C-alpha cells in the first residue's frame, strides 16, 4: 500500500498549498492585485504563532493572535501602499517584492536562519490507521479535511453572503458598484486583510508540516501562484483541484524522479497552460 501512502501525502501537501493559495485567490484572482508578499505573510503568521506559543503555551491563543496581527499588517500595506497602485501591475510587483524582502530580513534578524516548527494542536499528534493497513499521521489527515472545509466555507461566503455579493459587484464593475452605494475601497481593504489572514493561518499549519525558515516564503509563493493560475483566477474550487494535483505531482515526482522533482511539476503546468491559459475553471476577465 505504498502507493496509497504516497497519494495521501500528496493530498496533504496539496491541502497546505490550498491553504496558502486560498488567500492569494481572493486577492489576486478577485481584486486583480498582484501580491508577491503573500509568502512573507505566510512566514509572519508561522513565526508569530511559534513565538507566542513559546511565551504562553497556548496553541489557540497563538493561532488567533498571529492571524489577527498578520491581517492588520496586510491591511496597513494595502491602505498605505497598494491602494495607490490599483490596476498598475508592474508597480504592484516591485512594491510587494520589496515588502517581502523587508519582512524576510526582519525575520532573519529576529529569529536567525535556522528552521523552526510552529506547534500542532493537541490531539493531532501521532498516527492513525487508514484502510486497514496504512499508517498515516493524524495531523496530515486533518489537514486534508481542513482544506475541504475551508474551500466550502469560502465558496459559501462568496456566493450566499451579502458581503460576498458586494465583493463580486466591486470586482465586476467598480463604477456601478460605487453608484449603488458600495464602498469599494473598504471592500478591497477587507478582502486583502482576509487574504493575508489566510496566509498567516496557512503559515501556522504549514510550518508545523514542513517547518519554516526566512527563505521558505518564496518557495511557497511560487507553488501557490501555480495553483491559482492553473485553477483559474478567482476560482476557489479550481484552486482546490489544482492544489491537490500539484501536491500529487510533487509527491510522486520526488519518489519516482527525485533528481527531476521540479521538472515534474512545472513542465506539466507549462504544457497545461499552453492549451488552457484561463486555467481549469477560470473566467474571462470582465474588466
């Protein structure tokens, strides 16, 4: 049952990628804001949670505070910097890369370059038996369930809530949204804050899975971008499917072709996008 164990490990890593990509999907996919500091916010969440857990010993307090603080930092970046560069892709890239590098240097100065691991929730330590013969870590199994639940919650929020309707309206046509009283800048601020909160949440859980160091933010960001683009800009279910596919490609690539592990991810992605540039469930841009 080695193949089944590899499938489950690939799905667990794909679940982590979805946690990261979910925040990038709503900022990049919906707002069309290119936030290349997303990987840095992932690190901020993980490092803050680690620091707070060392000081307090409370996992849930560390998680909540890390997510909230990172969301506030993200909203400050959006309001003070990115808000001035709406629909200006190249300045957004330069700005967010600069923010990412500054955050990375601050983390390196504060915590050093050695890898750290945020804590795991109580009750998810150890392993469990699946399908009769597969021994699989509880934390990884829960991560898969968490990704599915989070995807369902985000889709339900965007589709059925009044705020979700306002977000869709602001994205589709800002001018019309303003004329009917929707405060577009506030909506974009809240959406960006939610995106960075999801990045921080992913940093706490992902750090416990793979560990964190100041240079891992870029690796996570690149894979999250692949997930968002392959899934289709703004498509949460597309991002979920793409995340699982990339996770499986990564796992089996490392097992079958360890010296070609990156090739087994990026070559199929490049080939796929050559024939389907809008992604799996992508929509044609309306603005």
